[in-house]
C-alpha cells in the first residue's frame, strides 16, 4: 500500500518514472529527469531474504559511479513521516520554496526548541548535541511566505502571528582534542544535525550557520557524516568539506508492531527486525 502511495505522489506532481527490473529484490524506480532512483525497501521482503550487509552500499556505489543518485527508502521511515519524506524527495528534485540567508539572523536556541524542530523536519529526529544554532527569518519577510503552496499554516509549521520564524538549525558536539597522528593537539567538533523547515531550502543557510559556529568556537576542524540512504554527499563538497572515508553499514532494529527504530538496549527479539543501511560517508572541513 505504501509503495502505491509513492507512485500516486509522483503522478500527482507530474514526475515521470519507470520501473527497473532485475536490479534488486526490492522495487526500484527510476526518475529519468533527475537521474534519481527510489529504492523502496519493504520490511517483509527484507525479512524473507538473506541479504549481505553490503547489499545497499553496493547499489549506492554502482549508481554513484555512474553519477546517479539513489534514495533507499525504507517502509518504516516512510510510514513514520510520510509528508516529510515527500518533501525531501521534492527538494532533491528541485521543487521547494526558496529563501535566502541574507533575510535571516542567527541565535543560539535551547534543547526543547531544537528537539521539536528536528522531530518535525529531520527524518532521524533529534539527538544529543552541545551547541544549537537557529536560523530565523526576519519578521518583515515572514508574511510573504506564510501561505505558500509547499508549506503553510495548514501544516502548523508557520505561526499565526508575525514574528521571527525558525526556518533552519544546526547542532554541534562539544570540542575534542586529537591525541595522535598528524592532527594531534587540534581541536575538533562534529556537525551532528542540519535541518530546514520542510518544503523550504535556505540559500546560504548552512554556510551562515557554520560561520556563526566558527566565529564563536574557532575549531581546527569540523567533521560530519552523510547518510548514504539519502545522500551522495554533494552538499558537503559545496561547503568545503573533504571526504575522508566510507563507513560500514549501520545496524538498526525495527519494532514490527510500531515500526519504530530502537537501539539494541531496548531489543526484544520476537518483536524486532534487524536491518542495516547503506553506510555513511565521513567528511572533514579543515580550518
């Protein structure tokens, strides 16, 4: 049923697609106008097949080598946040409302504010972070975007009163001093999360948030990871990051009743399915 929803979503948005046969045990859809593949991973099909842990990673490697992108879209991810998934796909395809960082200002935000924003606007939700920076649209620019087609008051994402609007945020770890190697004694931080309001892309937004963090903390480098289920890392190259390695696929556990992903400490074997992703890419920005 959920895969039919994806088909209908593409048809409604007039996005041509075609089915690709014999490339995966899962449904693979090709969007020729954007050289993008949607790999629709059904949990029951995964459970019925004994797949090697590098299965999704190998598919990403093959398609990326051909300068094509792939989204490994898991059933539980779609069913948990269907509107956000659709918004992310449209953004990748270039359908979004464009905002500009020059119309924004930056403030440090507290944990509750960051958590709420990330739960709504990031597919992996919130996670612990030491430093949290918000990018706010200035009040004089909010009104013109309040009733846009992509995202409006009907989604409860835009406040009813006119004031500064949180449209993006970035969270960072505390600093860690490297102890060995050529980076010994260098102070390193991690960019943990970045998210913008669903349906929007803020031109220069990530760069502005990064500069605010750099000015305040003066790190020697910043590292981050790109999830290969959704990304080929191209946005990090544009920000001046260098790819240093591919990380191995990560294991998750899905509750088959609630479709929620959990950590191993909450595992109850008869209720959970062990799955794995396509791995990630590690990036560093040297300063």
